[in-house]
């Protein structure tokens, strides 16, 4: 992932520098596999469709797309992480599940509501997407050499519905990439891998992507409750290592995303991220109507209350 993250000038501190992702070898592998992936017809067609889909979206909004200040969120969302036990010691959290106590935390590694920190600003459907991984106290995302998906802390961890809603689409059966550590799956058939789309309210849909094959626990038309397990974090689709991508859309097939604000959680930037300048990940502290927002830097640590 590091190879695709925003670059920073000499005078600007990179807020991701404490995360042990990347390096020259990692970047070379990711760029080489990205180049080879252009020969994959499935990925090529999906890329073209994403761009073509911008036309009706821009026409619908007459070029004035909703932004975080104009979009009125109707639902209170929780973070979609599993509160069930991680691989090491854990303790009860505020949502009645468990949270890690061994220094491992879910971390925003890519994404934010500004052009500078956006996941992919020029791709409307991914503009406000967030990539999550689990990091340890040293900023590592895996054990061993990180060449296998099962070495990553987040791989296989449960993912939950961020709010009540109805599953409008789900896809399982896409393989998990056999290699990690910078390698993209050259045989992928869908950039999202295994995914779930849930309708939560009018013009509010959540998308959970890169789920583990065989882990999807819901089906189309099923009503889900906030916090219900819907799948597990995987390495399917277009990812350089196991990761969970969460994004929101204004419609089931929309090419327009929106900046989801999460409630019932607090954000505590680590000492490593404190010097970073712009805040890029934010959500409501309570109900959307409260107007209270908390911020996390480009890479922040998500902890329960």
C-alpha cells in the first residue's frame, strides 16, 4: 500500500512513517504487479466503467457534488470492525464485545475526506473510502516475513454491519490472493474481491470489500442489525496485503461516495501521529445531529471508549 499512498514534501511530515508498510522491495512488487494487472481484462473493464459512470453522476448533481459539509447523514454508524476477540488477549469494550489489549489496533492506513488524503480523489466511488489494517505497537501489520496472507493480524478478523439495514447485494467466491507483501492478485476478477452492500437509509449505502472467501454470512434481501457479523477481513480483489476497505455510496450502483461519520467511538492518535498536520478521518461523537466531531490524522489508531 505504501507505494500508492500520498507523497509529502520535504517540509511536511509523513503521518504514515511509523507504520511498517512499504520499503523499496514492497514498492517495486506493488508497482510491477500493478503494471502487469493492466493486462487483466476484468480489471480493465471495471476501471473504464468507473470512469464512464462519472458522467451521469456529474450531470445529476450539475457538477456540484455533495461534500462532507453539504451531505446530511441520517444514520448513526459504528465502526465496522469485529469486537470479537483478536488473536491475543482482549477485554470487553463499550459495545459489549472485546477490544485488543496487547497493543494491536485497527488503523486507517489510506483515506480521508480531503483531496490531499483521499483514497482516490479522482474516482468518485472511492473518494471517501478508508483502508483499515491492524497494527501492533511497532507499526507492523504482520508476523514473519509478511509473504503470506495468514501472517497478517487483520486476516480472518470478523467484520460487522455499521448500522441496521438491508443487504441489497453480496458476492462471495472470489479467491484470496495467494501472496501478500506488495503483490496484487493478477488473476483477480473483481477489484472489490468479495463484497457486501447494505442499504441503511435513503441515499445511504455501505460497502464492505476485500472480504475473505467463504466468510460472507448474509445474503441479498436479509435484514441485518448494527454490530452483526457479516463477514471476515480477507485479501480478495485489488489489495497488496490483507486489508478491509469501507466506503459509502449514495445508491446501490452509484459511482458517488460520501464521507461517513462514525459515532459511538473515540479517536486517540498515537504519540507517533501527534505531530502530523491535517486531520483526515472524522466522525460524529454521538448522533449526527450533535454536530460534535472527533478527528484522526492520516494514520490514526481507533480505540473503543
